[in-house]
C-alpha cells in the first residue's frame, strides 16, 4: 500500500514543483524582453516550496514536510551555485 506521509514523497514533490516553475520561467525569459532579470523569478521557484510546506503542516504530514524542507535547501543551493558561477 502507498504510504502518504514519507520524507521521499516530500522530497520528490519539493523538487518537481520548482522544476516545473523553472521551465516556465525560462519560457517567459525567452519570450519577454522585460523579464531578463531572472533573480526574483528563480527565488519564486524556490519559494513555491513554502506553499507546499504550509499545506503539509496543515494536513499534519510532518515527514512529508521534512522532505519539502530538504528539497528547498537543495533548490536554494543550486540557485546560489548558479548565480555565483554565472
């Protein structure tokens, strides 16, 4: 049976949602000239996890929330690594 409250589920969801948002940001950047400043857009991708985190804590799914927190740190690390090596 599928266990709903796992760290792995939170980690997966916490990486998928910002990943989808990242693809959307890249499409927006290519189509709109005024959106060339991408810092805030990328931070917004990472901030999406805060909405997931709030949802899972409301549903009392602490293990899943811990996975989302872990994914948030991974995404933030990738963002800063990308910015400093640009």
